């Protein structure tokens, strides 16, 4: 079961920052999410209303159960696994943020006074814990508004997204967070960033530089430059990274043969896949499965 809203292009402002809601998703997981990360200015709020699973954040494992809550900000690597016997559900809100400029922005920041909600939110690129601020009804109402699209629903959605940010800050705010801080500008890459991330996360097996360039509306050279700017990697390096991350998930959490996994990942032969896997992970896929199998 999956409900996804990624075409609303909803933009709202808070304390001199502009937020863009790129993806708002509810899903009950029957699949694993391979390791990935997001670029500058990107934040995902993950809330687990029920079920059980596991998330790996920058290499550290954490159990997920009912009422778990975590945030993944810029460049935080994360992968996620669901318990097949008690599949977890997740509300996920993907936001992009950029500092506004000009008199209006300065006035908004000054009017925020001592609250500094946005800075407290943006300064936490990684946080995990248990929700203490009753986020569930906010999430439920958010999806109800997006589904019904009644008169004024966009204004309601903006208000609910602001509540999500406020409640996140209240969840992890500590006394030392209240001290003076110097706000730094956060660069917002354009909407092409979401295309990059979605393609490498879900289309790693068939993606080519030509296909990606066409999706982005850029030349091959411009696409390579964009990848270098955002990730410091070439197209081939990013695709290999995505395929290898997906390979580890499949090897650990499925009973498929290595030959089937090779086909799913888009390799021309199992020998080619095994060679690429060994080069990337310094061990063969069979050895990896023996060492890390989740079955």
C-alpha cells in the first residue's frame, strides 16, 4: 500500500526560509529501501505509526517500531528494512529549504525573535527517537487534506507542514539549543535534484546517462557537471553505488539466486555482476550473503 503526492509543488515560508514540499508519502513496506542520501538543503521527516523494521543511519543500525521518528538531512546515508512478519508503515515528508534574501526575509527572521524554529530544525541533519509531540494526527490530517482537496486545502497543508516542523523541534530540542547561533545560508539546488535522487534510487538497473540527461532536460556534459557539483561523483560512480547498495539489500533480505539478482540489477552476466561486486565490496556476493544473510 502506497500513497504518494509529488506533484503539488507546495511552497511556504518560515522565519526567512523558503520550504518546498517535494514528496509526501505514506507506505506500508513490503520492500527494503537501498542506501541513499540527499543533497544540500534536503530534509526527510520519517514517522512510523505501526509495524516493525530497522533503519541504518550513516552505518549505525536502529530498531524502528510504533511511534518511532527520525530525520535524515543533507548527505546522511540511510537504508531501511521492514519486518516481513510485522511490516512497518511510514509517513515521509521530503522538504527542501533555502535562505531567503532581502528586506522581507530579514524582517521575518527578526520577527521570529528567540524561537528560531527553522534554524533548530535545519541544524539537526540526523536525529532519531520516539515521538512525544503527538505527530500522528497531524500526519493523518495532512493526508486527508491532500486526498479530499477541498476548498482551501493547500493553506491547510501549509499549516500542517509548519506544525510538523514545530513538533519535530519540540521532540529533540535541548537547553543548549537555545543559545545564540549564526545562521548560515543553505543552498537550494533546483528541482532537478529530486529527479537525480529518484532515478538512482528506483531505476538503477536500467538508467543510462542518455536517459538521465533527457529526464533532466540537459546535455550529457551538463548532467555530468551537475552530478559532480552535487555528489562529487561521475554518472558511472553514482550508478555503481546505487546498484551495489541495492545488491546488498537483495542478498541479505531475499532468497533469490545470485543469477536472478544479477539480472534484476541490469548486469549482462552473473560473472560481470560478481566481478563488479567483488571490486566494490572486496568480497564476492556469495561470501557477502553467507556473512550478512538476514534469513
